C-alpha cells in the first residue's frame, strides 16, 4: 500500500493554512488564546469541523473525507503549528474515534462518529485508577449486569478534558477469570448521566487532571465495545493508535523552535551550538519515527513494538528539549530577550514535559515492549526487495572475512569485488548501475555489520569526484570493478574547521596499503578542494602509527592538479560521503547489538538468561530504539540527496539535505560508540578477549566514528546550519565562524 504523494500533502497543508486565516477561525483562535491556561476549545473545533478538518481519515459516511492517516497527520501538524491546542482533538478524534473505527459495531459508528467529526460531541478516556497505573489489568471499576444493562461503579483519575467531553471510553471489569486479564471490558460512558461526578486534581501543568467518580452509572448494552471480557485484547490492539508519537513530536518541534529563536548569535558558544544541532536532530528523528508509525497504520501493519519505539523517543525528546530550553534561557525563560509568547510557551512546556513520558504508557513500559518483542527480532523495515537481495548476498560473501585478521583490508576488498558491490551505486558513465544512495548506504552497512573497515565510502567519493575529468588521477573503472579501494583521510580536520593545510593526516585501511587516498586540500584562497592521490603517490610517505594506522605528511604527497575537484562541488560530494559512512556506522552498531542480544539470551547467570534482567534488557532496548531512528534518518536523507543530484541546478532543498547528512552522521557516530560499549559490557570479561568477536567492533569504532569528523565537530556544524537557516528566514545574521 502506497501513501499519498508529496504534492497532495502540500496541497492539503496549504488548505489548512488558508482555513486558519479565515475570519471565523481567526476569531475563534483568538478567543482560545485569551481563555487562560485551559481554554474551551470546542467553538474553535466546530469552526474547523465545518471545513472538514477534524476527522479527515474517517470514511465519508461518518463525517470524514475518506483520506488516510498520513493526510490526517499532515492536517494535525499544520493545526498545531498554527496554534490550535491539540489535546481534545487527540482524545476525541485520534484515540476514541479511531478506537471506534477499529472495534465499534456498525450501529455505534453510525451513531457516534458523525457527532465527533462535526464537533457536536467530544470524548475522552478513563483508564487509570487510584491504585492502578501502568498495570491496567488490575483495575477495580466494575460493571454489574442487570435486566436493563450495566451499573458502573468506581473511580478514575488523571484523565484529561472530562469537563469538556460528553462521553468517555472506560475500562471496567465485568467478571473475573483465570487471570487478571480475563473479564475486562470497554464501555462508552455518557458523562452527563446521573451518578457521574467530575472533580479536579491539582497539577503542575496547565491542563488539569480529572477525577471521575462513577456511582452506579447506568450504561446501555449498546455502549459495550466488542463482547464482554474482550477489553484486554481490544486495548492491546488499539493502544498502538495512541503511540504514533505525532503529538509528542509536535510539542518537541514547538519548544525547540521557541528556544532557538531567542538565541543571540553573538552569544552562542561552541557547546551551545552543538546542543542546537543535537536537539534539532533528535526532533527531526522523532518526526521520522512518528511518520513511520503513521505509514504503518495506513498500511494496517503497525507493530505495537514499533509504536512503542516512536512513543518512547518522541516523548523523551520533547521532555529533554523543554528542560534544555529552561537551562539555555535561564530565570524567567529569557523574558528579557524572548517574545513574551515564546517565553510563555517554554515555561508551560517545562511544566508539561514531565508527564509526557508517563501518559499513554510510561517509558519503562515502552522499553518492556521493545525488549520483549523487538530485540531478538528487529522490526521489519519494509526494505526494497532488490536492496535486500544485494545486502544479503554481500553479507554472505563478507562472512568469511576475519575482522581481526592481518589481511582484513584485502579480504574485504575481494569480497566487495566478488559481489560487484561498488558498481551498484556507481554512475552509469563510470560503468555502474546507478541504483542510488540508498543502495550505497546498505552496502556500507554490511561492512560495518561485520566490523570490517569502510572501504566503500572513499571509493564512491572518488568515483563521483573524478566524474567527467579528462585525466582522472585514478581510473574509475578499476574502482568500480573492485580492483582497488580509496581511503578517505583528513576529513575529520575539515569538520573541525581547519582552514590551513594540515601537517599530516591519518589513514586506516585495515592493512590495505595498495589503496588510493582521497583527502580535502585547502587551495590557499580560503576554499577547500578534494584531491585523489594514487597509491604510488602516498605509500612512500606513509609512517606507521599506533593501532595499525599510518600517518601521512601532507607536504610529501604527490598531488596531480588534474585530480583536484572544484570547490563548488565539495558540499554535495561530502554530504553523500558522510551519509554512506553514517550507513556504515549504523551497520557497525547493529552488528554489535545483534551479538549482545544473542549472547545475553544464551548466557545463564543466577539460573536465568542475562537478558532476563531488566537492567540489561532495557539498556539494549534503548539502543534498538536509537538505531531504528537512525535507520529512518539514513533512508530519508538518502532520498533527499538523490533527489538533489537528479534535479538540474540544485533545488532549494539542497542545504536541508546536507544538514540531514551531517546530523545523521553525528547521531550514528554517537550511537555506534554507545552500542559497542553496551555490547562489550554485556559480554563481560569475554568481551575484552579474542575469545569472542565483539572486541573487533570496539577496535573498529575507535577510528571509524571520527573518520569524517568528531561528533562534537559535526554537531557544531549542524547547529551552525540550523541557526543560519533560522536567521536567514528572519532576515538576520547567523552564527559566525568563530562560534564554531
């Protein structure tokens, strides 16, 4: 099942923005903004419903537009960005409404959904009880059957918007059974029925908590969802709907935007600049995770563990951004330099943020879900079948290469040649198949997965750099055929902002001294160009260095001017190389994680598998979530960079694609280090020996995570790009080079 094209989503977004600009909606929105901490949003929702913008993914017969979840998400994004409070919409439409669509009877759908879509009625959820939080199966609210239906009695706490809602999706116990999961049912309770008493629970957030006491509340059998005792199965199936992470992603975006908009470029030091990049990348990754979950929901294949990953990452990111904003702007949330509205947003966000990792399932429950069903078996990524076949064939060929062997470089190169791996991404004019950057990152990932040196990224960088040269320094045909490799060197110094020519660069080829070299060379005019140096031009100058590395005095290198790439071509070439290496580091981390999970599942300590210990399982589950987000970031950036390369004249998305590449590489580098360290820890003392192969991942990470720049340097570059884009949009200056 394919989703909507970008043009149709853009048209829908434009429609939402036009609607928000109409007089009636503007007046309703102004009333909401003047309505205090928890305004009545129902009049505003009715105006939006009149334009068909509340339930766009619902069938037309129920008041919707018959569109998909992706279109609904696009509308929700634009509404939130336009200042529309979303909590009642999330509860009424995204949770209760979609629950009815999934599990309601035909009569229930026809009776209730049009009312919700038109904003004539609103809904909330009542799950939590005074002694029942995450362990929902322990609930005590009862529904006793009599000749007229059910009498519901109990107390529900920490609900939201009960005072503005007409009905509630309520979890009750209709019977007892062999387990506590038996006998749970779901009912729709009319909150205007006698016996319903709504109160408030003081909280630190603007949106108040509700306490709802149900005293023999009459509920009709027509308001039972599913059959008696089917509540638990319905909940486990439908709770994933709440956990796409879109609402948390939008909060993180709003708070991040408000935080960086108030930064003074002259006062942004290197550390803060890196934070701007790191938090911006986390917000972007959260949006990718949310949209991945939404796409799976559209295709009817949303795995609860994938939804748990999205919820975990997006809620934690929003929380961390809110806290960071408070630290950045200090007392008063920067009222002396921030717009008062932005300051109020950040102050309210700081109070709201702690609840985000509790609502809709705590972070610990999300980790439990990931640990139990997504560790030993990684989520299906829906990878293109052609790329899957290429990756598996290469993996089989690389399996025979010893990552700690003395000839690891030549052996890995031979395996690449055996599978014609370089040819898949290489351009047609160079003798390749031009399958795109997604294929290239997949190939690089397989090298990383086996803890082999990255002999792929440098070769593709050289092939693209030498394209169209009359006298290339190295024959592209040899690189495409896998007869030689190209080792990148000195790009870490470029990321650090070195303008002068370095005295020396470091090369690591896994013992492959027959390789060529590609490195950045300042040309004396303030610009940097890429040079491809044949093996004969650098081997004579190579000096052995600790750890099997080689130091190359740059002044001793023989550089043919014909091998220099024009400075104007550097940015797109470097972005593509960085993303390939991000794919490699992702593979390195995934390989280490697979070893750790396999070992922890098999290793017995204290009479049980090491993986049965929550501390171990949760640590590995965090890594799985992090790596899945990076996988999505690599795929998204590959598509954008390929689009840039195919579009004549470099479209406007180019700088954005380059930002995505640097952020993805920085995130992949840090994730690789964290994952490798976790894998070694899980293996214990054996992980430090040659008895097991996990040590090879630690050794490889030492050089590969900084090949194109240290994470700190990359984050500073990302932060600089983000602030420059913000200032450009506002017509002001960005951070200076000194800030970097």
